[in-house]
């Protein structure tokens, strides 16, 4: 069962795009770690998951009854 599903997420604050064609699923029981260099869109991706930021293109689905929370830096 997919708790969170992202399909072809694209977000740009100029050129080049910060996120381009990002797709993944998080299923029940999975543990996920997000790593990357500074400025690569990790926090922005989490903001999309929590609904704070809307992507330019693509779809973000959060399963019914699933709560997404985020601790700011």
C-alpha cells in the first residue's frame, strides 16, 4: 500500500530546474533517508510532500489518513 506517491514532479525557481521529473513511492513499513549536497532540493521536496509548496508540474498523492509533518532546519 502506497502511503505517499510522487509522479514526475518538476519545480523551478529559474534555470536550471531545481527538481525535474522526480518520481517515487513510499510504502507502509519502509524507512526512507533523503541525502544530497546543499542546494539540490531536499528541503523543497519535503515542502512539496507536506503541502507547503506546489510543484510546477507533476502529482503528489498522500494516502487517506496519512499525516505528513516536517521539522524545519
